[in-house]
C-alpha cells in the first residue's frame, strides 16, 4: 500500500475527543476493585489539568454485566442508558466519558442501534418518560476515559515528576499494554487505532518514556468473559486465557502490565495469584509476579502521587519492585493505613506468591 493510502486508512481510526466539559460516569468494577483509580483520574483532570469534570451521584450501573450474560433484556439496558443521557442533559453537558470499557462499548452499541433504527430510539424515549418523566439529548462526544488521558498525555508529561525509566540503569521500562475487548473490538472505529493497532495506551507509555512490548498474544482476551467468570464451573476458561497471555509475554520480561479495562486489570492481577497457588509458578524471575496497573495508576505514578494514595496496596501482585525501579520513595509501614492513619489490617500472605 502506498504511503498516502496508509495515511488515509490510519485517519479512519482516529477519533474526536472533546477538549473540556465532561460528564463522568463511574465503573461498577473499577470502583470496587481499584477505587483509587477513579479518584486519581478526577484529581489529574480537575487539579492538574484544570478541566471541568462533572459527576452525578444518581448515576447507576449501565447493566452491562447483566446484559452480556443474557439476564437483563436489551430494552431495559437501553432505557437505563437513556436515563444516564438524561442526567447528562439535565446537568447541561454534551460530552460523556464512561470509566468502564463495557459501558463505553454498550453506549456505543446503543447509539449505533438508534442511528440505524430510529423507531427503537423513539420506543426507548417513551419507556424513559413513562418510568421517570425524563428526556435526553444524544451525546455530542462519547469517548472512554483512557482516551482522555491519551489526549492529554503530553500535558501530563510536562507536569510529570517520574518517567517510565529504570532509575538505576536509565533504560526505559518494558511494558505490556492490554486493551479491553469492549474498547475497540466491538466497534473498531470507536477506539484510537482500531482493533489491530490501538494506540491509546501505547501513546501514554511512549510519551512518558517507557517501551512497549510486542508479544505474540498481545491482542488476546484476558479471559474475563462475563459468562466465563460468573458461572463458577466456567472459570477455568477465564484463567486459561490469562495464562496463555502470561506465557507469551514471559520471555520478554516485562516490568509491568497496564490495562484500560477494569475487569482486565483485576483478572491479570488476581489470576497470577491463582496460578501461583495452583501450579507453583510465577512469570517473573523473583517469584513476586508481574505488577499490573490501571492507566490512571500509571498516570498517577508519573505525576508523583503517593502509591498508597493511588490504592496500589489493593493489588494482589506487589508493586514495590516497580516502585524501586522508578525510584519512587514509599514507606512500607504506611501501606495498610487508612485515610485517617488507622491500620486497616494486612491481608493473609499467599503460600507461593511472594508479597
């Protein structure tokens, strides 16, 4: 393909990302497993970048997990999402930014459905009015929150205090980036770079000094799969997918993994503990596992935030080796202190995974 043709194809996978004034919707999974991530996103956006980000306490789940497991009917899901759009409209915003990639994928699916079948949109508007007496406008700009950090990655770099470089050797850290399936695989043009070459995390990593690992199973699913995980008998399918990825990335000796999906972050972290306890193996050379970060946590470390304020103690795989490489100072004794300095208790240690 000639260069001009390549440029034209690449342009098809770029997206408009609004500059300011965002209606922010939280993730059920992210605020449960890694609650510091969403707090960090808001702190960066509001305090460091000076952006207007509004959230409404009346926002609810998008029902994505229930929808994808065939528990919640599509009409119900669309009506719930229509209510989210109504809250955005009532607050005077037109740009909506979901924290969860499943919400992002579902919002995209609903809007695409309404675009092609306006009679369905009309039906959902009627349902919403009957149920809540609310009306809504279609968002002018829908992007995932990782798109926002990607957009402002260079501004974050200008304000950064830490680079993704080994402080002792001066060598860029080797990083595995994992893109959630619902970010770009459902609607490839909705993700920066599409399904095959998503650049949303790569852009952050390279801007902040790190090196991206290209390994064979780079685009393989983490294995979350709502039907796989929610049914206990199916969880072997879930862990086997993560295991396949770990085995593929292991020869490249990554310093850490970063993901833009709440579920992916959790499973790539937790399944390392599971595999270690089941098989007595880890995928690093120290027996501690490969640290897994959310992109908000990665951005927070770059900005010089305290690792414990970021909530990195919530991870199964210890992050201290990564903090040491980055040259980030921390106090081990403060790892399990609450916001008021009280001891919140230390979790039991695994039998095999070193923590």
